[in-house]
C-alpha cells in the first residue's frame, strides 16, 4: 500500500522509543520514568476533574497552566508555551524556529529525535562531535548556523554543561535561536531558565514526564522571549488549537503546587544515583558523570550488548544503543527505587562473577 504514501514518508527514519514490554515482574530501567508516583495532590486533582465538564473542550490557550508555570519560574505567561509532552513542543520548535538557510547544529551523540525532526521538516543539519570525554565543547558551536539545540544534561550520556558555558555560547551566538532541552535538568543540573530574560534568542524546554512523574499525562512546555513563543503559537494554532486536555492541565498545576513532594522525590532519585555510581564503580564499571535520572556506564571486560542481554535474562531491562559505534559498549540505566536498584546490582553481580 506504500504507493499511496506522500513522497516524504519514503525518506523518513522514525524515532525508536525505549521498549515498553508487557512482561510481569520486570525491573524496567530503560525509559527514564520516575520510580516514584506523582504527588497525591495530582491524583486528587485528576479525580476532581472527572466531572460533567469533560463534555466541553479544554481551554485552547491552557491559560491556567501557563500562569502556574510563569509564576513558578518568575516569568510572564506570554513567555510560556505548553504542549503534549516536550516532544510535541520540540516538534513545533523545529518547524517554527530552526529551519533556515544555515544548518542546525547539535551533538553527534544526543537525543535521537533531533535528526528525525530535521528529516520531517526538511531542515539541513550538522552534528558536532562530543570531545573524548563525551562532553559538549561550546567553542565548536561558535560558527555560522541556523540554530543550536542540545539537551542539558545531554542524553544519553547524562553529562551536564555548566550554566557559564551556556551563557558564553549565547553571548557569541546572537543571530540564531539556541534551544536548551532540559528534560532531565531537575536531577542536579543548573537550569538556563534564569537566562531567559537576558537573552532573547534563548528557548528552554521542560517536561513533567520525568521529575514530576507525569509521563502518562504528556505535559511539556517551553519558556523564552514572547516573540519566540508567538512563533510557536502560530505553528500550534495552525496544527491543533487544543494541545492540553483537562486532565493534563489539572494534573500539571497540582504537581507545580506540591513543591515539597517534588523536592523529596528528586532528592531520593539523586541519592540513589550516587549510591549506584559508587557500587558500579567498585565493580569495575566506568560511569560517566550524570546530572540526570539515569547513568551511562560501560565495563572493560564485557560488551554493552552482552550485558544488556544478560540482564534481560534476569528480568532487568536497560537501554543499549548499537549506534553510533562510540557508545555501543555503554548501557543507559534509569535510576529506580531501592528494590529495583538492588535487583539490578544482584543481576550484575551474577553476570560479572568469575
């Protein structure tokens, strides 16, 4: 039936998300979901929203959520854009802000959805190699471009870039938009949101799927200069003027308001991450420094493919990237709760025993 496809479909290579298996009693550490559930206040808000009002369309502007996000970051609602998860937000960003005559720049090892968006929207791009330590070198981006985008911390490496380096890049790159994708920023990386009012070409994207435990609701947003937000709104309103449903808006607002729960769970994740790093390092793993809710690790005596397969046989799944070759020996391991992390360590000891 492919003869009915539009021409562009034949040339697309879709993004492949982490596996979502249906197996029972599986320790699932492959998709960077939060091991802790959402705030009880979120559950209460969702229950309250299950009412007769569901027959009505949601607010096309998501006004209440924009106000809540703006207040949280000390910004104006006109500086906030919301969407169904940060992936949808990023799709609008690519289409509205990153398609120019010069190529878009992003790391050679990074979120693999970026080249997919470029293929979909016909955006020319160039990848910028990470250095030997798998770090972003901002000096390498100081050349003509049609935009710059990278996650901070980067994915799948988890390595954060200091805010001072981001500011140095912004100061040198004033002719195009710089997008900082902060999907994992709440787990120990300094946010660039503090720079939004100072640099009008800076856009920062966030998601509530990770640190707020709302992956099942799909809520993401971008903050930046009101002029950048207007461009996103023009694209969104030409595509789907109702991006956030009533449940998602109610749940996200409740999550924002429960700061104590947010701080408690993110600190638990970070403490577990540091403990896992200590234990895996003692087992001979090289673990890259992480500012995310996952770690990126390899063992000198075992291939990444061997370890991933061996863990799966013991009902523990992690993420293994076969490409690019530079990271084929690494595993990306989501930080779980105590029982999940213990199961991981037990499985690794079994695999590594003489």
